[in-house]
């Protein structure tokens, strides 16, 4: 049975990185889980671009081996607090990543 990122990660959070950028942090407990996440669609800029409707060239993905963490940052679709902003603190933006499959 394939595990998902949501089932495997110790912590996944999203937040603003200023009024114009959003960041998502993923922390994993074991080296095996970290490597599985690192080689999944979670680090694929094209997958992320499609998921969040942003230009793949604007997505930054950082893998931090010593922390077993992955950080993803990209421009917010609208500035924080604008009338079109549906998640002012970007606290729910990680949710589309929860179902990413991780190979064992």
C-alpha cells in the first residue's frame, strides 16, 4: 500500500513569507521517509506549478538533509490582505500536498 505525504510527514505547515510570497515546510522523521519525499512530486516544480497555478520558474525548492526538511516557496497568487485573498495567513495552503504518494 502506498503511503501519502500526509500520513508520513511529522509536520507540514504553510505560511506567508511576506505579503507577496508563500512558503511550505515539510519535516520528516526518518532518512527513508525524507528520501521518499525528496524524490516525490513534492520537489517537482512542474507538479507544484500545476497544483498552485504558478509559473514553475518562480518556485524555489530547498532540501535540507541534516533536518530532513523540504522548503517550498513561491509568489502568492494575490497579495496578502487583498480583496481576492481567501487565506490571509496562508495557513491552509499545504493541504493539496497531503495526498502526494511516497514510494516505500
